[in-house]
C-alpha cells in the first residue's frame, strides 16, 4: 500500500487514500507536472509468476483502449504504468455529487431525468461504438457536476469487445454488476450493448419514481415491474413507455441500441444547451461538492478494485423487492435469449426483521426506517436448500464481519480501510466507528459477553476496544508484520492473533501481557480460532498446514497436513470435535480434533475457499469462495445442501447470527447479504 507523500513515476504525489482492499487501492494524488489533482488506482498482483506475462499484455491492451476514450461525460484516463511489480492507472478527479445521492423517495423532476438520460445515452452511443460495454450502470456510478453535466464513472466491470467485434470477455474479467440494475443475461455471463440499455433503464426508473426496479431474477419468478405512472401520474406516457421497454427481460424486446432509446425519449435536446454553457434548469443545482474518484478501470483490474467503493459517493440502500422462489440460470438464459452456465441463483427476497434496542452508548449517525416482518426460521438441514435473501446492504465493503453476542449489531472490520463500523440489525443504521489503526484493519471479533472488540491490522498491532463506549482500551504490540486474524477465548480472558510474521501470539486481556508466542509455521499465519472449551487454538497458514496448539503452555498439539495450497480460513464446530479448514486448493477439509485425522473432504467451489463458519447447532457448515458463491454443507454426511448466488465478486467473510436464523455474507462487491427463510 502506498503512503501519503510517496511519489510514483517522479510525477504523482499521493495525498490521501480514497479506498482500499486486499488486492488494490485508490488514491487521491497530485500531478506535479500539470499541477492538478488526479486519481491513482493500484492493482496488487495476485497472479502466479507464470501468469505475469499474459497479465501484463492484457493490462496494456485494455488500459490502452480505455485511455483512448474521449467524451465530455466520461472521466479521462491520462496514464497507465507498471512500477515495482504493481499496475497503476491515472485518471481525472471528478467533482460533483452522485445521482444516487440526489434521488429522493419520490424521484427527481422528469425534465431533469430526461436531460441526464440524454447525456448518458450519448455516452453509451460513444463507448459502444468503441467496442466497450460498461456493465455496472447505476445511480451511484453517475456523478452530477455543478454545471449539470452527468459523468458516467466506475468502469470496474467494463467488457472490451475484441477487434472482430465479438462478445468475448477478456481473460481477467469477472463480475455481474449491481443486482438491482443488472439484466438477467448478466448473471449468466453473456452480455452485449442491450445489457447496458437495461441497466440505464433501471437507473432512469429509480430516478423518476424514487424506487429501484425489482431484481431481474425476481421478475423472472413473477415479481411485477410496477408501471412508473402508478408512482407518479405526472410522468409522461412516452417516458414511461420508453423506460419500461428498456427494462424488458428479453434482450430482443428492448431497444437494440442507445440511439433507438435516445430517440424514443421526449425532450432529448436539453443536453446540448447544457454543454454549451447555459445555466442548469431549476431543481438540478448541486448543494455540495463531493470529491469522487473517477472510476474508469479496465477489466483486468476488476478483481483488485471491486473491493471498495471507488467513487466514495453513498446513497440510501435500494428497497428490497418482494419474496420470490429460486430461479435457475438456465431459465434466465431461456428468457433472455443469451447463453448461460449451468448453475442456480437465489434471488433477493424480503428485508430483515424489526430491530431491537442497541444499547451501546454510541450516537447513531444514520437512522433508516426498518420494515417489520415475520422473523425468519432457524436454518436447519431441511430448509437450508430453500434459503433466500432476507435483505442486503450496499456500499459496506469490509474485510470481515462479526455479530455481537446478542445479535443486535453487525460489525465490519476494515470499513473504509481503517475503521471497525457497527450497524444496527436489521435497518443498517450506523451505530459508530472504532477508529485508531494507522493501516487497514484485517479482522475483528467480539468478546463472549459483547463488552469488548478485538481488532488486528496491517499496522502490526492488536487493539482492544470498549464496545459500548467506543473507546480504545489498549494496544498490543510485538508482531513484526501485519495481523491477519484475531479471536477471543470462550472465557474472554485471552486473545489470539495471527500474523504474516509466521507466528500466533496469545495475550492476556486484563493487562495486555504477552502469554505465549507460537512458532512453527513456515509462512504467514492468516487464520486463528479458539476451541469451544478454550483449551486449544487453531491456526491456518500459507505453508499449506493447520496447527492445533495447547493454550495452557503454547505447545504444539498436532499438525494437520493434507491441503495442497494455502489454508486461508478455519472454524471449530460448536461441540469442539471438528475443525473445518478452507483452502486455496478450492477444497474444505473436516478434521477430527482428537487425533488429527481427516473426516471428510468437501468439493464444490470452483475457486479459492475464503471463509468457513459452522451454524450454532453444528449441523451445517457454510463456506464462501472466490467463485462468488456461498455454499451450505451437511456436516454429518458432507453432502452439499445449497449454493447461494447473489454476490457479484468473491465472498470473503461469513457469520451466523447467535440464534441461527440468519447467515450474513460479505464480499468484494460491497454488499452484505442476509440469508434465511420464513417458510
């Protein structure tokens, strides 16, 4: 990670961190040659050495295409380069406010929306003509400048069409866009210019009425798309017809080009006056200027740069659509007339249940209104195959999530890099931040009684916090590299921390004293957990092993070998008899804690396994992977119970609520999704 004051290419001085994730970061910088502000995006290469040559060629090609885009409603990519093994893009710093921030509960005036529509369709005409698809058009990816210009930002999911104008996606491109605005075919991997038209239709729908359209998968399952004039009679019939046509589920039923869509909308000439310098019409003034990192990013950067919200422009979460049954991707393909992969998707259903009192002593900074619903059922092996999305929160990119012991708060480690943020359940109101780490926070955990939080981060420290007062209690130092994982013992008296310095350390909570340093791993230790009885601590390492240690004296109890790649995550079963480990060899292993033998091996993920978590009853194991899926397994038999699709990037953390009625997952897409069932 770059530091403030660091200079790249003898030209770009880093001034601030705008966003950070495990594989990349976005910085506000100053171009000393031009004496102008800019945005620098960094990709930390995750590839194997054998991939570097092809990755470099891919980056050069895609960055070159994006750097050559020139349009008044696009940010400009001014430079791209390789320095010290990492790739960088330099682009304009856009001043303005996100359209998502401007849209209220009842939408914007139709004249203003039509003006923005004309500008954005002009952008789509241009980029489609250049062989580029955006694939993530949504209100938060449009910045409205003080002069009324609408700038389309965040090309993090961009798809480059090759020289023969085929729809082949570049090698390192992944992602499905934001679910509320993504067309059905985007969930199956087949997209073209009509996919951007659908997403823009969703944006205009929300801008006109204040409500996001139902997720496409839910519409396929029977959830209706309410006509716009049922929200606001003042919307003209022509505007309603055009927007509803853009949102047709079958690509062949939509406008076939941005030019067709543009011609169908009334009042499409207002943008010409805007760009020639005339004043913006009433209702379009921007009350404040928010610096937004202009997010034109080539597809090769998606894996790294989808781990944070580049623009830093937040908006109220979109209302969750009504409940709907599971929809298969094969059905999506049939409906959209585009090819699909063989998989299942579980669509968004209802919002979460009514919240209870928080009682933390912290002052809320947001107060969204919850929607009362019947509480979800306890998840078991019978109903697990039927889970749906109870609710989801946008723009909550974190490295790890953890429930408070009473289930009233969900904490996220690494929110905006340096903070641990607490959100009330289920409305998502911000309770407060624990801020003090000087580098990104990797992990956080509650004490068993909920009175404290422990955190570890890239600043090599472990910190203990008063969870109710929001105050730092003490800082534990001694690790010589970043701290990747932390855990409380079941009695709350001891904290364990795992570090890239190849060690695990055990600390006494009462005074912060170092009790034991556990040495033996040959590489970074990235996961740590206490057994339910508190007698053992487990560690997972990049040396491909897991180890069990005696807490009493720090001695090694046993070494668990079998994975053929990194052991990235682990968890004890509630009764302490099993240890689950997830690996970058794409498998999960269940180990007998007493003798270290492998009980079973779980296969199903098609990429790295990044998180595992037993449900409170111990009958179900949840896993999250780099393949963007959450999977549920029958612990007794090893049989797969469900594959939950909803994230559009890798799933890095899972957490069950204390009563086992809700499974929360978070990923690099910035969404926290709550899974459960009420049937």
